[in-house]
């Protein structure tokens, strides 16, 4: 399948001190996954770029057409510790929506997390 759609799961995001210097969580916007538009298509590619980032970048998916917080489940986890990252991973599944979450975000920045299919 050729890559024809690219969506932004998480825009450029820099750590900001929430007052006490504690790690925090950032939840990106949900985007339609491959099967949302293409029926039973199940391959999507996630591109991730970070700069000296510390945190866990988690890709979550759902099968629900109108997802609630409890409908999301983890399909990929990239732990980072003050690292520069430029990578991609293929995620297989007939998901309706996908989103990116940064948990324990305590330093650095995420340049982007993009979804392609």
C-alpha cells in the first residue's frame, strides 16, 4: 500500500515547568486511522522525532467511532531518556482512531509525531 495520507498526532511540544518541576502528561488529538477511511486496511506508520526528550511516547488506538477515555489502548511505547530520536514504526490493526500521548514528560521536546497510511 502506498503512503497517501499524513496526519499530525502531536505537534511540536516542549517541556515547560508546571511550577514544581514535576513530570506531566500531554495527550495529542485523535486522528482517523487507516481503517477509518480505507475500510479493512490495517497498516499505518508512525514517525517520531525528539530532541533531548525524557518521557514515554505512547501511541494509543481505539476501535470506537466516538471514543471515551476508557476506549483507548496502547499499541506502541517508546521510552526516551534525554535522547534525540528520529524513527518510524509500523503499527498493524484495523483501528478507527489513533493518538499520541507523552507520559512522565520531564525534559526536552518532541518535534513531531506523525501518522501515515
